[in-house]
C-alpha cells in the first residue's frame, strides 16, 4: 500500500519540475520569461550614493549607482554610460579595464548597481576637472540621460590630458 502514495508523490514532483519555466519558448513559439528589450532610463529609478568620497587630492573614491526597474522586465546589455560635466567641458568616463559586461535582465522591482571609481584632483585646474554634474545613460539608450549634482570635489585628469582618472564598473544585480 505504501508504494502507491510514493509513486503518486514522485509523479507529482516530476510534473511540477517539467512545468517550471526555464526562460525558453513555449509551444506557441513565443518567448516567455525573457526581457522585453533594453532598459530605458525613464523606466528605472536611478539613485547615486551614498558615496565613499575621496577626501583629498590623489585619494580614490567610489560612488555606487543603483538602478531600480519600475516597469516591465528589461535587459542591461553592455556597460553603463557616465559623463562628467564642468561647464562646457564634457568628459566620458571609460569602463574599468578588464571589466566584462554581461547581460543582466531585471524584473519589475529588481535592482542593479554599478560603481564609479575616481581619483580626486587638486586645486590645479590644468590637471583636474571641476565637475559639477554626473550624467548616467544605459546601453541601448545612450541619448537619454539622468543628471545628478557632483559634490565629490575635482576629478584628476590622466597624464595632464582631458581624460578623467576615473572608471565605471559593470552592472551587477544588487545583492550579488
């Protein structure tokens, strides 16, 4: 008598496992469990900080940026876009060397983060960028940005040039 309830339990478990969606196609040919497309800045809540700001010239600071999906599932496929603005001067912050962006799909309410790392510049305007604003854009939506006040001091310039001594890390899922 015990074999029948055990067999029923095993069969039920097998059916439940086959019913789980692995993100593939269903029998109608439509894709289920996948992002509808690239995330857009307008569908994400973007928050900058709290930062581990660089206290003095030559010190390194880290500024986390959190993106909360407030709409339909979407994908972040590539590196975040970050620019620093100082008046008419606009500089693009490059991706961190060796950082390999991976596709990250966000369901509604999920959070992704990335970190902007920078070296604080000094009072010398020729070797520093007196940034006033930080602009964030997303891969696939580079023309749309969200702007934030930069309150972390001047950013050092690499080799006396115009490139900021800063980098942007890849997107990661919050909690990873």
